[in-house]
């Protein structure tokens, strides 16, 4: 009576040491393991432990299903190896090699022990292939899950870090604004009195001198102009410093745009194109504050076109409860670097001015519950859009 041929797990147990050595050589040949992350002694210990657990599971477990309790320790060790290599930034192939490289020594021993003419060889090889392939896929799944966890954790840390940085920057900016507001108010009030005295003195000189020398008359006129410019600067400081209290009334926005255009003479080289929707409903707003907003934007647009160009002003409904007023010039445009600083207090690219106009403008618009969008391209122009809710308060 012929003896039953041994199963492949019996063969592995019989030649465990030889299989282990061949498997180690296969792993080392098939991977680019970095010595600073995983040395041969550690790899040998992992391989030896796995081979013992694998042989024990083959004897008692289902050879086509690795989810049973008999395979628990095998899966746990594989998961540990896979997670460790994923954390240490091994590639997927370097990680999967741990299992897939076991096939060669296993199949070689099975063929040698059972003989090539045995009918049982294909079945044993098939069963070994199934279990090793499933373990290999399990290894890959654990690796991918771990990499995804690492990436998600890193993204979360980056987002949290950016959030904290943004919050810190906002807090610093608010503190600077508060301090600047106090200083601006103090300076503005302190300068008004001496400036008023200079203005009155210039007026007195103009009245007292019946036939002044042309040079004297020119100097008096220069004093008046510089006093007027200084008053504008002081008004900007006071506008920035004082609380933005609003007197809201429901009125149409187009007349405010037209009034702003009357306040500043349009240069002869610039054409103003008005695309104002006359059917727009009235909005709740402080008309005087909006007049200041539109005047600031229009002046900036004119100054951005020293060689002339077009300023197109468009008003329209931008949503069920929103109105937008855009000012598109064909001027010099704004650089990407300056766009980041556009609304910062005291930032200006102009020779004259102190850089508070746009800061005050945005503050007024935001106090209405609105927001300002700016799009610009150097050499082509800038479009500033004021978006306002009809209610005069922030809409959700």
C-alpha cells in the first residue's frame, strides 16, 4: 500500500531552514532595501518568525481562506511589517517582496520532494499559490491603508498649521489696526489746528496784499494747495480711526455712482462708459459712505491710466439678494506681489498718498455686509467689484 505523499506544509517544515535561507536571498536580490532602515538581522528575524507561523497555519487552517483565526498571527505579523515599511517610505514593491519572494523556494522544494511525475504536484502548487497570493494582496492592502493614513495625517497637520498661522496673522493684523487707529485719530486731531492756522494765514495774506508780486501770489497759491492736500490726508486718517457707524436707508445705487463721478473731474484722455442697470431695486445702505467708496475706486482707476484709457462702470443684480457695481479700467494693472498687500494699511505705490484709501473702502463695504473682489493683470488693467447685499447686512 503506497504511502500518502506529504502536504507542502510538511515539506516546508522538513526543509524550513533551507527555505528560509533561499527566501532571504530572494528578498535581498529583489529589493533595494536601505541599510539605515532595515538590516539583514532584522529581516532574518521577521522572515524566520513568519515562516514558522505560516507553516503552523497551513497545517490547521483553510488553505484558500486567510481570514480565519488560524491565520490571525500571520496576518498580524504581515500587518506589522507592512506598516513599518510604509512608515519608513519603502516602495509598494519593496514591501510586497516580503511575501511574493517566498514563492520560488516553496515551489522549488515542493517539486523536488513530490517529483515531477506526481499527480498531486499541481494541486499542491495551486494551493500554495492561492494562499501566498492572498497573503501578498493583504500585505499590499495594509501598505496602502497605512500610506493613506500618513498622507491624511500630514495634510491635516498642514491644514491645522496653516489655520493657526492664518489666525495668528489675523490677530496680529487686528492689533496693528487697533493701534494704527488710535495713532491716526490722535495725529489727525493734533494736525488740524496748526493746519487751520496756516490756511487762515494764507487767506489773510491774499486779502491784505492788494497788488502782490507774482512770485508771492504763486507761493500763497502753493500754500493753499498743499493745505488742501494735507487736509485730505488728515481726513483719511480720521476716516480710518473713527468707528464705522451707518445710517441705512433704502435708495437706488446708480445715483451714488453718478454723484461720485461728479466729485472728481474726468481727465480728457479717459472715457467713462456707464452700463448701469436702471431696473435695479433700492438697497439698504449709507449713501454718504458708499459715495466715499465709489469716489476712492474711481480716483484710483483714473490714476492707474496716466496715458488715458477707458473706465467701464457696470451695475447689476449678482444674485437674488445681491447687487454688484464693478469698475474696470484699462490702466497699468497691479502686480501679483502688490495684490497680496492691496488692502493693507499704509501700503501704497503712489508718490502722493498714505495708503489708507482702500483700507477704509473695504471696511465700509464689509460694514454693509458686502465684500470687494479685485482682478488685475499687469499692462491690461484692473477690475474692482463692490458686492452689496440688499438688506445692508451680512447675508448667510
